[in-house]
C-alpha cells in the first residue's frame, strides 16, 4: 500500500496566496513603500498586494481571535481582560530581508482600525555590548545564540506579555556596530509588537525553563536559497562600502579604501566564515517551527507561502 506523505504545512503558490487578500485595501503609496525597503532590495506595490496584504489580513484575524480568547478567560475568572499585545516573531538569515518584511508588516497592520499601535523591536539591541563580546572572544560569533543577552530579552518579553504599562528595549547602532549604552526605546502597551531577529525561533540546548518563542502568538520565517542570500549580502556590503563605510565613525570604515573587487571578496569571506555557518547551524533549523514561511526567489519576490496547519 502506497503511503501518502503528510505535511504540517499548507502550501500556496504566489497566485493562490494573492487570492486570499479578499477585499483588503492597499494603504501604501509607492513613495511610502520606498521608505520601508532595505538598501539593495526590490519590493514593488504588486509584491505588497500579492503577499503582504493577504498576510496582514490573516494576522488581523489572529489578533481578533486572540483577543476573544483573552476575554473568554477573563469572563471565566470574573476579572477584566488585561491589555496584552499580540506578539509576532520574525526570523531568517542575515540579508534575507527580515527588516524590510517587518517594516512593511508594521505599516500595514497599523492601518487596521482595530489595532493602530504596532511597535517593531529588533533583537540586535539584546546583543552583548561589544566590549563584552571582545572580552569573551565572541566578535567572530556575533549573531550566534551565545552573543545575545537572552536573559534580558526573556525579561523584556515576559514584562511585555504580562501587560506592564511600559517596558524598555535597548537600542543598537549599526554605525558603531554596538549596543548604545544607557539608551532605550520605551514600549507602552501597543496592540501588536513585531520582534525581528536571527534566532528568535530557537529553543536552545540544555534545560532552559522558557524560550523567546514561548512569547509569540504568531511567527514568520523569511526563507531563500543560500546562494541567493550570499549574493544579497555581497550586494548590500558593496552599497555600504560606497556609503556608510565612508563615515569615519563607522566600525567598518577600515574597509572603505578597498577596491570594489576586494570589497566583494571580503564580503564573500565574511559571509562564508560567519553568517553561512550561523545560518546552517542555528537559523535554518528553526524554520519549521514558524507558523508561516515566506519563500523568496533571487529577485526578492516571494514565490511560495507555507502556512502551518495548527
């Protein structure tokens, strides 16, 4: 008897997923979209219409259902329902487009009248400060699980989900390549919080009592072929080489005098020595834990969507 392979995901082609937009309106203009897209990424309004509008509709339904569940629990307990944000985790490789995806989702979700306050937090701020990473010999492991102050991140999420009136997230400077000492971002009971980072879906090792993903109501993984991500990483490095790296305050100013070919080779070396290793060892293994996977093609356009059944 032939066995049928059972998948935990429902798969959608781009066209099938686009049809699930229903009547969701497009609230962004071309100019607004340009302000949300990363340096070397190409995202069109068609991409927003076909991929992100159906996703914002799905998330809106999840938010409403979760609120109803909270009210049901409060009714059972005879108490008021606490104001607790809906938390979305967004994972994926360096250079895969996590930040752009997060910003577009933030913009779209904030335009739904039932949840206008949407905050975005990148886990970069929860990296150990550079002085600690250097002291521990972890600068070459930046972005790996051990380079994060996980305890601080868990405390932040626990306070957030407990309904605390204000919680604080540390701020990260990509120019200085370091956490900004003494500076925080205040989060004051938003409707939705998007938490974006490399390893947010990781369960870790050992006998940890809780994980970052325990606090997520929904999670997304931005996926692409390794070769495509490597190319995007090199392209972004070259753009930064000609712009940000020219700033003497940039941590990467040492690369600003490289010829274009040397800069490309440097980027390729960094990618293969650090980021590819992290992707294979720590990031990619978490993909199947996501509720939804966005599979991108070489042109950055999402070609397939996978939605977990339960």
